[in-house]
């Protein structure tokens, strides 16, 4: 393996890593500090025969890979050279006592303004696998995203066959128009934003779109080898089915947690989720090439980008690479767009290893129980404005327990740490819906939401059980909910209304999947448990960006514990100011 590392003033710029034969550039020892520099800048990129100026990191789209081992400290200096305010979120990183580095705008930090910089500093503790980073303000994550590869500690093997090669595959969404203008216009009119024009694999739409044959991801493989594909869904608004024609996949990890391996031809991955799969190539060189495809799983009433992104899997020999022009091309069969049955069955197959090396520490006793409804609704149209919401002169809104989150103008974590919450947030977020109704039946007559900045306050080390219930207001829909600062265990799920008397008896408290993002089933519910062992302010929101924009989000405040290592340290000196 050849490795090239450029070092200058102890700043390791990720773009300087040289990748040879797909091998990862590694430092010699675990537990080191890895430095990166992210320059946020505009870059002209051509897709679908159109050149567009987009926001990038270091001029790359998708952005550079963060590579570290479990136990490493990661230091990233982000310098903002564009006209937009920017923050970066390290999606799925636990951020143990490093909440100042988590990244959601106005939750843990004020944004990095034009011409300013901020150093994100955190240690990766007890995690290994695939995560990703993305912008966490407005819709900038449409182009600001990249993989995080966390390798095991030096000398520690994977709990599955060592792959011949590892390949990040990151899904995205592409708009021909400026996404900041799209969401700004939608916010003003109260209507739904325009859907995307294409999906992408590693930034490339693929041959199934007009004027895009040359912009196709190609995976070149050798016969009889095992490849680890690190799948990441960085799309803004769509869950995706993924498959490779004539090849089966073995799922071995989800959200940077190893799972009991299982084979499948199709993977479901929601925005915010990551999934590692093993691809075993055929032993003999096939006389064909194979399509790698992804298209949406969509359950709601709203229009969606019903298109398919594709790449090409090619087998290579030692001498030549066979071109797709000479060989037949096989295409995978993906589920229909609303195949909730497949989605449910796939999700149920995900289970923790739950062994001595990788235990499933599910909280058995529960200190705090919450029941949250999640879904859509409406809010009043501002005076002197005409709105295009679902009912007469209203705006689309989304809520948790009928509270549509209002983004503060001061970061919640700063207000909490300095005990300056007055006028910023209140701690009376409801533990249950304010009005009970048939959540998956006919909607109530009043579908207006309440707009406020409310949080839930938790004692340090308290165990939490949260049931999230989809509602059929405007339409039943799957919602991928992401919790910052924690992994949680998915102990149960079902359809219809959650029954607190019958459903808990069916909870899996032995080997449930451990995740950071979970899909609340369309017309159903999901139950999770987690231990509030990380002091700070932690965002929870739908990872469909349109729903987050409409207010389907809230925050948890975990108070300091008594011990020195149970308290949130003071903010860094360069924390951006609002």
C-alpha cells in the first residue's frame, strides 16, 4: 500500500491524502490527533448539462473524507469564504462532553459568518464504522457533505471478513436551481418547496438522466473479492432503496454500530442513516456489467422526485478493463415507491450483535417516559401576505406534540450554560400530546400547530423511553428522526396507534438495533430508549429537510452530573457570536 501525506504546520488537509487502490491512508498509532482544514468556498460544477455555482468544502463535491480511528481526536478548522452563514455537523458522532462541536445552528452554536472561522474539536469515543458530516443551517447541506470513516483501534479486526477494498458511496440530491432560493421562496409563500431534479451517487446523477451519461459513478471490481461499501444517505428529502443487479449484499453495520449480519438484495436507507454492506463479487469474470441503482421510498401525499440514480459495476482483469459498450448491462429490480411492507421487514432484520465485545446496553428500567406525535399541520398566514398552504390562507407546518419549533436567535447551549434562558427558551415541552385523538385515523377539525421554543430538561444519567407516533394529519408519512449526542435502542415498532397497555410486552430488550436515526413508520409508531449520560443541549429533528424547515424539531437539555467528568466544559474562545 502506498500512502502519501502532506504536512504543513501540523495542519493535515484532507485533500492531501493520496489514495492508491482504494486503501485508506492511516497514521501509525491509534489515539492520535487528526487535523483537517475545511475552506467553505463557491465552486462551479456541471451536472445535467448545466453549470452551477455551489457551496463546497475545499472546492470538492462531495466534500473530503474525514478518516480516523476509534479513540482519535479530530480537529477541523472551518473557514467561511461564502456569503452564507455556515455550520458543520458531525452526524452521529456522540460528542461526549463536546457539545460545542456538534454544529446545528442556533442549537449548540451561532453560525460561522462570512470571513470568520471556527475550530471543531472532538474525540471519537466507543465508535467505529461509517458516519458523515454535513452543513446544519438552512438547506446548505444539499452540497455540503462528506463521509466520516472511523476505523477500529490499531490491531482490532472487524467482526466480519476483512474486505479487499472499502468504498464510500454517498447518496445526494441535485437541484438545477439554487436551493437557498428554493427554501426561501417556500418559507415566504407557505407552500411546499420544489422537488429535486436528480439523485446522485458520489455527486454523479448517472446514465438514466438526460445529458448525464458521462456523469456516472463506476465501481471497478475484481472477481472473487469482498468489498465493504459504506452507504450514506445525504439526500435532503428522500428515503432510498438501493441495489446492485445480480449481486447480493450482506448488511454488517448501521449508523456506526455493528449488527448481526444478514443477506439482502435491497437496502433501505433514510436521510441521516449509514449502512455498511459486504459485496462479494462472483468468482469468475462475468461477461456483463451491472447497474447500481437507488430510487425513493415515499409514503406521504406530497410530490417527490420519482427518478432513479445509477452507477456502473464493472469487472476488471489484470490487463484490461472491459468497457460497458461491449457488454450487456443488467438492471436491478427495486420495490415500488411506497412499499412499506418491504421497508418494515428490512428494518426488523437489524439487530445488535449483543455479545461480550459489543454488548447491547439497553436501559432496563425507565426514569422518564415520553409520547411524541410527529407529523404535519398548518400555521396562520402572516398579515398582509398570501399563503399557499393546504387550507385557505395557511402555511404548511410540522410539529412534535403540536409544538412547531421556533429557531431562537441565540444558541440554546450558550443560553443554557450561562444560565440566560429567559427569553430564549422554556423547559415546558409537553411529555404527551396536548390533545388525544385517533392519530392514524381521520384528522381532527383543528390542525393548527403552536409555535414556540420549548425544550425537555433531563437529569444526568436518567434513562429515557420515547414513543414517536406518526399522525395522518394532511397525510400519514414516514419520518426519519435523528437524535444528536446519543445512540438509542429501537425497542419496538408497529402500525396504527401505540397501545401503552399491550405494545410494551413485545419490546425487544435483548438485541435491538442501536442507531442515531430511525424511521417513524408511516401510519405507525416506533419506541426507543437511551441513557442521558451526555451533558449539554441536543437537537432532535426529522431528517427530511423540508419537515425540519417547517418545525418538526425539538431539543433535550441534559443537566450536569456531580462528577468532574459529568459536566460540560466551558465554550472554546473562538465560539462564533450571533
